[in-house]
């Protein structure tokens, strides 16, 4: 335990040192860029290349910090005790209620036995409570939580959005107009002013993948099948989820937030200016700004790193605190490869409160074992699937910067 604590302390110190180094390097890059500009505000090709090298070092340090923070989180999980101490006096009647259904220990054991072993007949009664309509089995609840954690790790957007669980199509009431108070005379009638409501319907789309595992690995008791499936499921499903939640067109997949957001500002030039960023910031109403964040891709962030405000300060600033994102105009910014590129007619940048994007998980994840399909290759297949939908419930809560189309 002492060695593990010492290692965690070392990783934490390394992260803090790298964050400080990243900040100092960024300050040096900004100072160099300021001194390299000529009277027309231009930078020579040689100086531009030197600045690009310094900026690349800032980006690479950020990636290394992210890797160390993920390692730190994994170490903390692995350091947790595998069992809980007995705190109650034996025989006092303080019994823990027996878990049933997909939560029960019998179901968990039966599920993993059926996954590992072909024709495991003895588990059918225990598994009957989690039989899926497509012939597979719903994953145990404890493993479901592990999958959710893995999905959030792979798909950062789940941590920004609102996640609900549904058992069928659901209609969500949305306020489209608010009533208001009015000044009135003494003994006068109270003004009748009511809210108006609309509805958003949220359903479920199926997302699945086939995972292959060699028979040798499957029969090896040392192989951690549970962790492998959770990680592989999260990598594949999480990537497709994030793409749909951000850029989906609503055809057999969720509707993405980039095409759904309200237009906040139209950028007239071929590049983003400080005025464009300020206009986008103020296009969002004040109540939404309290929890608002920026969403854009890495190329757009690179362009914004060179922009200053009217006081000569760069609007992008690196984070120096562990677990907190970098900022643009002092609001957190998140980078995703699924944000549109900085090009004519595109929407490369969003600013808003993304908790108004709702993700609806339908029932549980499902796994199905395939014994024969890949038998010739000495492999066993597993079909993993989930049903999910996503939609921006209140469009005014997220504003988009749109580049002017050519023509």
C-alpha cells in the first residue's frame, strides 16, 4: 500500500510539473509571437515555423498530461479494496437483502459462464430473467455500471449531456414560450398569461459490433474477459456514439448537436476573428452562459491560439489545475475530432449549455455468443449491442458559429 501511495504521489507531482512546464512554454510562445510580428502584424516564414514548433510542444505536453491523468484514475480504481470489512455483529439480524434478477450473484456467475463456455446448460434458469429479444442476454447490472464508466471515458460528451433511461419511446414536454407578469391597477384583474408547451419525441436506435476472441484466450482463466469486453465495447461503441451525438443526421442514428444548434453568428471572412468569438459568446443568453462550454476541433483551437482580445491577452489559456480543461475567454473548451473543419459553409464552433442535449439509453446492453461463425479461424464471436437516442431539447441553449458559404 505504501509503494502504491508513493507511485500515485509521484504521478501527481509529474502532472503538476508538466502543467507548469506547459504554461511556461505557452507564455514563451506568446511572447515570441509578439516580438516576431513586423509593423504590419505579419510573421516571417522562419519565425512562423519556430512558433509552430513551440505550439506543437504545448499540444504534445497536453496529450501527455491527459495520458498520465487516465493512468492516475486507473491506479486509483485498482487500489480500491476487493472486499468490504464486516462491520455488523454476526447473528444480530442485520442481513443484506438478497439481490435478485440481473443484480443477483447467481445471474452474474451464470452470465459469464455462458460467455466463456459453449452449451453451458446449467445456467439457463438463472439467465432467463435477462433473456434479450434477439437471443442474447442483458449484461449484469454491476457490469452495466462498468460499461457506462467506460463509455463516459471514451465518449466525453456523455459527461456534458443529460443521460436518461427509458423503456419505450418518450415524449418530452418543452416550454416554447413563457408567461409574464404585468403592472395592474388597484383592484384590477390579474393578467392571464400562460406558458406554451411543445413536445420532443425521443426513441432508440440500435448500435452494435461483433467482437472476436480466440479459443485459447477464452479458455485461459488468467485472461480478464470482463475487462477486455468492457474496454473494446467502449472503444467501438463510444466512438460511434460521440460521432452521432455531435454530427448525426437523425437517419437511423441520433440527431447531432452541431446541426441542431441555433445560429449565433455568421463569420464573414475565411477565418475566425476575435469579434466573431465575442459575438458568439454574447449571442447566448445569460442564464445558459453560467454552465456554457466551447466545443470545437483541434485545428480550430490552433487558429484561436493566435487571437488576442482588445487588451492584448490571448483568448485561449492552458489549464494549470489537474482535471480541468483549457479555456477560451475563461470558459472551458472541449476538443473533438467530430467537430466540422474550419471551412466555408461549416459550423466549426459551438458555445452553450450541453446539459440540454438529452441522451436516452433504452434498457440494458446485450451480449450474444456466436459459437460456429468464426470456428474455422479458431475464434469465438460476441455480438454486443445497445439502443440509444440523442437530441438537443432546447435549441437556444447552444449557439453555433457558422462560416459564410462561398458565392
